[in-house]
C-alpha cells in the first residue's frame, strides 16, 4: 500500500535536503505499459533509474535489483515506485528469494546521498532520478565487499583453516554473479534509454546520444550527471562480474585438483591398510597361528605386538606422505584405529577354539 516517505535527506537529516514522496513497490512491470499508465495519469515528468540495494544485517542481508520509477505531477507531488525484478537472500547462502521485499528496510536504505530537491516538476524528477542513480552506484562498493567475503572463504578453504562445502561456495559465486549481471543490465538500459527522458524532452535525449540539440534546461547538467553515474556503475559492475567469473574458473580448477588429492589420499589410506594388515598376516601364515590360539596373556602380546608395530609404522609413513596439512589429530585418530584393530584381534584370539 502506498505511503509517504522522506527520501535522500541524509542521516542524520540535513535541513533543506530530501523530498517527501508517495512510495509504493511491486514486481517488475512491462516498461512500455507503465509509461502509458503514467502518461494517462497526467504526470508532467517521469524518469526511470536503476535500483540496486544491499539491505539488512550481516547473516540476513538481501540484494534488491530492479528499477526506481519517478513521476512528478504538475502540482509538484512526487511518486516513486520500486519495480523489483529479483531479490537474493543471504540467510541460506546467497540464493534468489521469491519473498516480498521489506519496503520499510528499502526506504530506510535511501537516506543517502543527501540531495537538495527543489524547482519545477521536471527539475524535481531529474534530481530525484539522479539521487537514485548515485545511490545505486555507491552500493557497488558494498557489493564489492561481498566478493571480498567470498574470496576470504575460498582462501580459508584452500588453506584448510575451516571446512566449507565447495559445492555451496561455487553456488554462491554463481548467484552473486547473476545478481550483479542483472544490476548491470539495468544500468545499461538506463544509459540507452536516457532514463526515459525521451518521453517528454527529445532534445535532451538526442544531446546525450551525441546528436546536435539546443539544451536550455537548467536541469540538463543534472541529467547528464545521472547518466554518468549509470555509465560508471556499468563499468564497475562489469569488473566485478569478470572477477567473480575468474574466481569461479579458479574454483573449478581447484575442484578438479581436490578430486585428485582425495583420490591420492584414498590410495595412501588403502596402501597403509594393506601394509598394516598384510605384513602381519604374511608372517603368521609363514610360521602358523595355531601355536598362539587360543590366546593367553603370554601368547597375546607375542602375537599382537608385531601386528601393532607394523600397522603403526605403515600408518605413520602414510600420514607423512599424505597430501595437504596433517595435524596431530590425524595421528591420534590413526593410533586409535590401530588400537581398535588390535582389540578386535585380541577378542577373536580369546574366543578362538582350541586346536
């Protein structure tokens, strides 16, 4: 339901800055149909600006991508409609979310940058659109921070400082790349369409496309500044998408290497198990085990000590040659497995029938 809110007044609010506008939100709508509706409503100036926001606290953040539609009537009343195209939520590991965007949080994120929004309806519309484009461009810095966070997780994974699921990390990189690509599409569309200025001022539209035109409007420089923000936003988002794609390629290579390392680890474990069990079994088969069974205390240690020592040596050699970093915990687990093996053999020897 539409509500009146103060936008771009600064935080804290700066005197003489900002504008109260009727704000509403809805899913992305067909742009030509929306333009016709605004024209029929008697709006004197209408503009469309890219909308990119990162809202919420860490752990429950959302990336909102879409457009902000600005309309100002002849009496100076401003209306803003958020045309939200897609939302990505962090709580489950960056993925596209179909839930409704919390409009209050979205409006609260539009306190900065502070702008003096005054003048006739066309000046108000252009300045308000410029504020949206500048805010979206500034948000790219925070989106870059998300890439840094993913790179930190990748570094921790490579250094084995924490256990992170590789598949989940790859999915987050792809989702974030999709979000930034969508945002870039809106920035490019804004540049191409001149923020919809052609609906009511073809001279400004032609001038921004390099065609000769007479620009006598006082807000022409502001409109051009808004387009420059969109152009810079396009370039910066393109760089971020390229870096994410490069990171994804690197992670794909790492995934292949990780599979090879896992296979090598398995081979080492299998070799250690074969040596730890096979050598004692060979010794017992050569000299016979009947003389040791059933176990007594004297027979048990003479039969099981060679097996335990051989298994420990085999496991220690395997761990020393294991790819990656081996911690003391790995050695403790290995000793525990050898002890469990010896206990199983001891119980089997005690229960063996007399020959």
